[in-house]
C-alpha cells in the first residue's frame, strides 16, 4: 500500500492512459496472435491468391483490385506476432513469426515475378509508379499502422478497424512491384519498392511492440529487464528504421522541390509505342519528345510531340497518324501530331 506522500510518476501516469488487459483478454489475445503467426495451408493459399490479385491489379492499374489484395493478404499476422514476441520476450514465437513472414515474402515475390514475366515490356501504371516513389511519410504511416493494428488486436471492441489498417499499411503492393519491376528491367522502381516494403516491415513490428507494451503485456516477463536478445533485436530494428529513413527523407525533400507526382497524361500501349519507334527509324531527322493518352477512357486521343531540325516531306503527319491508328486497331482513333522545329544555333560574332 502506497504512503499518502507517494505520487505516481510521469511514466506511471502515461501508462495509465492506456487500458490494461485482464487475464482472460490476454489469453484471447495470445490465441489470436498464434492464429496470425500460423504458416499453414490457409496462410499459403491466402498469400498466393492475394499476391495474384496484387500483381494483376498493379499491371492493370486497378486501384480496386489492389485494395482487395491488401484486405485479404495475411502478412500482417506474423508481423504483429513478431512485435508481440518482442514485448513478451518469447524467442520461439519471434522465430516462428519471422519464418512465416519470410515464407509470405517468398510466395509474394514468386507470384509477382511470374506475372511480371507474362507481361514483358509493359508501361508501368500509376499504381506501380506510386510504390516506386516512397518518402518518409510512408515510414510514419507504417509505424502508425502497426500501432493501430496492435491496439485493435488487443481490444476486440475495435477489431473492426483491422480492415482499414490493412489498406493503410499496404504491405503487399510494394512486394509485388519488386517482382514486376525486376522482370521488366525497371530496376529503379523495384529498388524503391524494396525500400518501401522493408520500411513497412520494420515500422510495423516496432509500432506493434510499442503498443503491446503500453497495454501492459510486458509484465509477462515477470517485471524483470528484457532478455538480451530482445534489446538487440529492438536496437537493430530501430537502426534499420533510421537507415531506411535517410533515402525516404531525401525523396520527400526532392518532392518539395519538384512537386508531387500527378498523372497529366497516361501511357499508350506497347504496340503503339513500338509502331511509332519503327516509323521514326525510317525518319532519322525526327526525334520523339512525348507520346501519351489524354485519359484512361478507351476512346481517349493520343498526342505525339516530335522535334526536327530540318524540312520534312509533305504528309508525314498523316502517315504517322495512320501508323498509330493501325497499331491501335481503331481507324477512327483521335491522334494529334505536333512537330516542333528546332531553332538553329546562333554563334557569337567573331571578335576582330
């Protein structure tokens, strides 16, 4: 019993802000965590199907399909289990959770490599481009997602928010972009997606571990100091988060100077682009600056911007329009061709 003069410290007051789980609630939480960390047949099938949805949704540029893949992907389960194991000092659970997470990564990467190989030479959709352009805000989002997921896991009355957390965390799309990018020589996009995926993994585990501790689950180790492996793993994860934050911070600073990525135009099909390039090979005086669609609608017009330094044959615009319409498979497609004349270089006057 505390003496009247004793007052709770700042740390105790902070912990009092969070509800403490009762014995029965802790038991239920452990059972839910164990289910999430199970790498059985259900996990394998759901991961395979979710990876298929994510890969196809990214290739098609379908936001709805990508969101569906996020909702059914089971990858959040082992990450929460890893955070819970850090809080509890449970080495066996931590190893099992990391192993299941690794299995999920292999499945997701394998599926994305397969579907990426089936679509060679694709033009990356905005969904793919977005995962190849992460910044430090993604680190904060992942950390917050891990915290929310852990809190919802520990408090069944708010468990309905887990679906929203799955969308916010966006674990699977970056993994799928890695495989798609690697099979199509989009190494820059694949590399940035790998940074985003690693950031999500590290931040979610750290965020989940923090919230589980705030919920009072760390007392399961008997109130003693955390095992040495817990301190080492936590320090390693924190160090990884700092290292990953460096390129993300650089990227957000670059965005502040160049502006956010917004689709002013949309890519044309690979067939159209190839047809235009073949045509330009027969006209070396022409150089292509841009070719794009004005919208995602099938009937959207195509705009081509070319440049030349000399005179051009009569009717070259009509020829190029015919080439594009033939490749498009639509004789009535709207095609706009603009040819810019390069100004001749003016040399400075010679000094006497």
